[in-house]
C-alpha cells in the first residue's frame, strides 16, 4: 500500500520508513531540520549522545591545565599559617613581631585585587590563554624572592608579587573553564579551581610542618612553573575567538576541545546566533564597556556575587586558614597544632573534591545553605566553648573547627567561584569577572588583617561569635537573592539576568525523555 496515502499526504511526497520508525521508537536520536541542500521539511537523524556531547577527557584535561595556577593561590593562603610561628620564634636569621606577622599574612591580599582587575582587562584584550600564561610570571618571581629573603622587607615584596599573580589567575582560570566545557560538565570542572586552592593549602601545611619557611617558598615556586608550561598547550576559548570575529579559529578550537566524534556545527551555530543577537561580533569601545557593565545583565549578578563573597569571608573562612596554627593553639585543643593543621588541610581538600562531585547532581543553592548554616553554628559553638568550657573536653574545639572547614568547603569555597564563570555576559565576562575576584580578595585582606585587632577589641571568643552570626544571617540573603544556575547554558543565564526569560528553572519533559515529534510551523508540511 502507498505510504503517502496512508499518511494522508497532500502532495504525494514519499516518506522514508526509517524516519517514520524514529518517531515512535526510543532509539536515542534527535530530529533536526536540514537547512541546506534538501527539500524543506526533510529530517536528519543524529545520535544525540555521540554527536552532541564532546570528549569528557579533552574537557577535563583542558580545565585541569588551566587551573594548575590556582594551586598557587592556596599556597599563598597557607604559607603564613606555618611560616609565621617559625618567624615569631626568632630561631632563624629573620625575627618578626606580631604586627609584622599580620602584614606577612595579609600583604598577598593587597595586590590580589590589582591582579584581578588587570587580568580582567587582559582576558578581553589578548585572550584567556595568553592571560593564563602571563599570570604565572609574578608568582614564580615572588616565591623565589621569599626563598632568598634575608630581611622581612624581602618577604613583604615576595608576598606582594605572589598575591598579584594569585589575583591574576583566579578569573581567567574560571572563565576559561566555563567557556570551554559543556553544561553537563561545567559545574564539576569549574569547581576544580577550588580543588586547586584547597590542594595548595594542604601542600603548604604539610611541607611547612616538615621544613623551614625558605624551603617551603622554594618548593612553592615549582607549581607556577608547571602551570606556565601547561598553558602553552591550551586552545583559546571559542567564545573569545568568536567575539573577535575569528569564526574559523573558533570552529577549530571547538574541534580540539570536543574531539572528532562530536558534531560541533550545532554548537558553533548556537554561539554565532547568540553573538549576533547580542551584538558580540565587534570589539567594544570604552563607553560601550561601561554601558555593558552597568546593564542589569552584568550589574545584578555582580552585586549578588560581591555580597556572597563579603558574607563568606566575614564568616571566618580565611582567618582560620591563614592563622590555622594559632587558632588551634588559642582554642584550647591539646592536639599537636602542626598535626591538627595538616589534618585540617586534608579535610578541606577531601571535602572540596566531594563538593565538585556532588555539584554535578546538586544545585548551587543547596550547597550554599549547607555552608551558611553549619559554618554559623560551628563558629558560635567554638566561641561558646572558648568562653565557658575551655580546658574541658579538649578534643571538642578540634571537632568544631573541622566541621566548620568541611561545611565552608562544600559551598562557600566552591559555589561563588564557579558562578563567576557562569553569570556574566560574554562581552564583559573578563573585566567584570576580574572585578568580582577583586572584591573577593579585598574582602580576604580586610578579614585577615583585622583578625588580630578584633581579638583585642572583642576577645577571641567574641570574634568567632561575630563570624558565626554573619554566616547565619547570610542564609536569609542567599534564600531570596541567589539564583540556581545548575544545568543551564551560559546563554540562558545571560538571558535571565537581561530579563529576556523569567526563570532559570528547567522545563519539565512531558515526553519522559522519548524522542519528540517535530511540529510544523503554520503553512509548512512535514513529510
């Protein structure tokens, strides 16, 4: 029997039997309209998983290489915790007092905001890859200067250089990772920067417990050297290439990042369409950049993330990290303070890895709530112990501190850093990403520098009470203001903040993941 008659076709065009089968059989295919070279209304079948999702290995490898420099950021954080007690003892050739110790701890955060702004400009001007290369240079020079220091001023200078490099690497590593990965991998891989920071802290605690601070500084210079070499082998970000009119280079970069089994044409066309729709196909003037930054699509997420960083910094995360040895000593714990510090670094590293894994399944909001609530409760509990129960159950403050670090790592130390690469418009993602990391690191400087002064002003237990209160109150802000970006494309997120779509909630699949039938536009005829 004639198939066309069975289907009631008006024009008598025959229909391929295999195409008909694909409409009713769950064969994991996608029906895509063919635009060129065939009759209107014909279809082309693509195996969805094989053709649309790129190589996980290639995306993981590129993300890992881009985030090597973030290990150095963790080393910059952890250096003061183990070096300051050595320097305060005065056993070596450099002796410092308490005020100098606070400057050694906080000075790396003075130049970090400068590095954030500088790298933000470089990212948009010369590309993500070249910026990653440049960021390693001040870090290498800074660590070598500290390792060879003969007076405290040389340590100051080295810390300033290390902080500059740490600020420069934060935004490009995260933005690059977000731009070269697909949505199903982006959350997990963007969190690798946080794993790098935690790994750096752990390495610094471990090496510092075994060797002197000059050896520690020399060992720390090895990581940015490796990161420098790895950066030369990275492809440039496809989004950046397209924003500079390099369509062929963008396509080649996608092929390198996705592998030969992935059909990158659809992704490329989506990028081109989004670029044209949002006028990203030309370089912005200074005036246009300012207008883009002040546009709600950039300003709204900037305010949200800036407040996020301020809340989590003043919840006590980095005072505990920068002054870990002293915190254990002041808490009343009888455990060896260096052993406790090494274990603290291991806990932080393990829970950062856990956070990366569960972020693929869980959203940004639930992880944030875990941090804000449990960090607040553990800080209040620690302050209460130091106020009323010191020298009783001396293992208890160690438990509180470990709970605090585990909880902070699950959300605070991962979520906002991941979102830097997600929530900003493509055309100013570099510069405003740098501005956000600038706010983050300036907050680190403030909280680390003021920690010793607050101890004298409101007592040691009062400091932890205040940190806990900030974290608990922050839960209210996160509940009402923090959007959920899990599983959404960068284009959808930008459309949401621009007001083009009302919600980032995923649409329900009423077909239960079965292949859907194409619906013809009015006036068109399906085969």
